[in-house]
C-alpha cells in the first residue's frame, strides 16, 4: 500500500544540524549473513506495529535521522503512531508509540538558469554521507519521492563557504548575507567543480549550516582515512567531446584505442586524438568482441541481423572470406555472447536461438544448438558463469516484465523463474508490473548461489537454487534508473541527476557522482556518454570512470587542466552589472569616440605642421575629414571584463579630447 507523508514525517532544520554536529552517521555492513536454505524470519518490533510502506514524498528515519531513499518500499511505517524507519532500524526503535511533533524547515536553491530566474523551495535531508535536495515546487514533472540533487560529503573536494557579491551578481543585496555555497568536484580532469547556492532564512542560520557541514565533512574524511567508514573511490575524467550522433556503445581495444558505434556505424578512436576513423557504415545496435578481440559480433543493419566480422579486416578495410551474416537471426532484438565459451544467444521477439561460434572457420563459422520459445517478448538477455556447489556453470539469464528467468546452457532442462512461490514475501514482485534490468551473481557472498535481481525500482537478493530471499535488505535507488553497469563488486546506477555506486556484496550505497543525464557505453561503465548541461558545449562528452589509485588502467587518460581565459583582466573589481544591450551601447559609443579622437588628432597635427617659421598659419589642402567613414563592427563574444575596459578607455578618450581642444 502507498501513503502520502505530511509535515510530521520530516525532520526539522535544528534536528538535522544537531545530528550533523553530534556524530556523523556511518555506513554499517549488514550483520545478517545470507541464508540460502531457510526462510527468513519476518522483521518485528515489540513496541510498534511496523509495515513495509511506499512513500510519495521524502521522509526521514525516526531512529537514525537519515532520509529514506528508494522509489517504492523505502521503509517501515507504524500504523498506530506513524513512526517511520529504515528496514535496518526496525529492531532498534525502542520508544513507545506516541505522536510525533517534527516539523520541517525549507531552504531555497536557484531555479534552472541561475539566480536571476528566481529561487525554488527545497528540503535538505541527510543520508549517511550524502546531502539530498528535494524540490518542493509545484512542478508536476518532478517526482516528490526523488531528490533533485545529491551531494556526496565523502568527496575530498567538498567545500562549503559564504558567498561574495561577485559569486551571485543577480542576487538581491539583502539576500547575499544569507547565502552560502557548496562546492564539489564534477570532473577531476580537467578540473571542474559544481557549485550549489543555498538561501537560508537569516545570517545566523547560514553560519550554522557552514559550521556544521564543514565539521561533518572533516569528521567523515578522518574516519574514511582510518578505515572506519566504507566509501567509494571512483573518479571521472573527460576523454573529449564527440560530434557523432546517437552513440549506443563502446568497446576498449587497448589502453590507447577504443571503438564506438551507433546509428552512424563503427568508428575507431585514439585517446590522444578525437578524430574518429570510420570502419563500418551500417547502423549498429549492439556489439561485442570475442576471441581476444579478434572477432566482432554485431547486431546491425536495417534488417537487424547478427554479423560476425574479423576486426583485422575492418581495420585494414579488406574483405573477409565469409560475409559474416547469420541469416537465421533476421529481425533480432537483443543478443548476448560469452567471450570465453563463444556461446551466442539471440532474441527474436519471443524466441531464443543459441549458437556456438567457431574461432577456426569450419564449413560454417557457427552451429545452432538450441531454439527456445517464451510467453512474452524478451527485454533482457545476458550470459554469465555462476559457481554452484563448487563447480562453474554457464547460465543464460533472460526475462520480460516483472519476470527473471534462468536457463543452464549445458544442461537439458527447462528454464525456471528466479522468484518462487515458496517465499510469500516475493509474491509482490511477480504481480507488480515492474521493469527488469539485470541479474548480478554476488561473488563475495557466503552463499555461492546468491543473486541480486536488479529491477527498475529496487534490487533484491535471492538464492539461485531455492528462489527465496537471502537478505532482508533491499537495494533502493534514489531515482528511476536510466541504465546500469557492473564492475565487480560495484553496481553503477545511472539516473537523471547522478551516478550512484553500490557495493552489492555489502549491500550498501557507497558513492554518488554528480553527473546528470549520463549513460554507460561499455558494460562496466568505464566509458560513459554525458549530456550534463554543465559539461556539454556543442556536443556530448565522453567520460572515463575509474577508481582512484587503481593500478590497472584500461585507458591512458592523461591529467589535464582547464584552459585559462585569454587576456584575463588583472586587479578586476565588479563595479556594476550591465543589463540587456547595455554592453553593445558602450561598444558603439566607444567606437564613435575613437573615430572623433582620430579626427581631432589629425586636425591638431595638421595645424601644428602648418605653422611657418614666423608662427603664422599657411594654407594646406592635405587634410580630408574622415568623420563620415563607416564603422565596421565584428560579431565577437564580449566578456564583462572587456566591457569594463571599454568604459575605462572611453573616459581616457574624453580626457585626451579635452586636452587637445585646450591646445587649439
């Protein structure tokens, strides 16, 4: 069931600040170990009648004061006293049932487009090492249960400070003393920071926030260095912007080269040169490399057919001995391939075709080994190796709305669902229409058969053999995922506002990268494509995501610094903000004054040169007025600093004109 929270469910600003200064909330590894064979005992509390609940607006846990994250089933709700808490905090709540008197206070964040567009009301809530900003405006396009902004305080570049008038030139003067700025790194190379301006109710409250957030960040970083807190160490670097349209994927060949593909075909790129070399012209929907990067498996063309091509032939633009088409796969929708076993599975609507690819060409380079039918159109397909009873098995994972299926490839047995009727707590996932994203085997689990089922609204842990839950804990997303990628043991969840990184072995949310509208191009997310408004200039940007101090670098992305402005002014002081068209008026006035200056200078020169030895004037016809000469204006970008220079030069010009006039 779903319920809508009211003001009583949200923490006040004072409570938030007290929680920050008292002791930072830490990331605890769940104490319950995965259970593979027995049904889990339901979570209970002796004081409260808790029920799992879905909330449509942000609320906080009564026990730990952290915000509840997730799209559905975010936490537990006491039906008697309306106390709310995390699933992990249910057994820790010891207070008796009584009404709560919590109130929330709001802060303001600039609207899209900056301070000059005005301010929106936000609620700032805290979750472990992160600040979550919830938009409380009347915008119907915003999901009230999802944050509009996430700031990770564990980021070692986190900084909070008051602003100066130069920071917010569009802000009202009376508001400047009440605004503080939060800065966090968006890109490590070239260095780029994201700045968030927060308008508080008064200067005292602003100073409280600055003090508390600075203190919290310092404590968190101390605990991280001492190994007391688990946090992510992922960093982002810009590769370069890319002008190709509708890129759908990428694949790394070596530390200096990678492939990208999409509607415009297949291209080879070098990390030191952003000029793509076209290798293949037809549209490519999906691509994988097998046999030590020697063979390409592509879903391409308008007929959506699987093609197998040697990479060497594409690089040398030579023709292979076989055209590479697998004719049986026409109108394919998805495919998955195991690069080790060379097992290829192709989905054609509600059919699954399994092939064995031969690295050494026989009469045919592939063999059909299975033909399966499903009840619905397949939306997910993947092949992986699962360790079962100390032996490794190759499993085909596939599925459609609300349903994950498994098919052992080397065994002659039917497919089976990964959620069984034996666990009543999982029945909602069989009935609820919910998109499926992927299956992830949990490698560092005490249960060899544990899987993470990743849905569009949450993730749950189940046992491969029994189909029952292995953990009470569910992974909850901050917003609806755009896409996901996996880099053992890290699950990267891409949303419209950030990239959230989870450690699936520990079952915790580790880190949040402040990149919005970003998509993975590789299966592990190493290369991603970002449409973040603060990064995109003319084209989308290719982003490299990796862990700090990671010895194995998949790409040689050099450290770069942001280019400095050309002719940047020195001793610059902001005197006055120029309104619309005022800069152009100053330029025109300056250009006109310069022309007058030249005329007067010419007159003075001729007058002086016309004096004879006796000091009297002689007639001269060499002077010709240029006051009517047309002025040519070039369409160039002008900075505010340049306009100030122009205004200074204008004053100098008037002074020089007056001096010459006095001489005359």
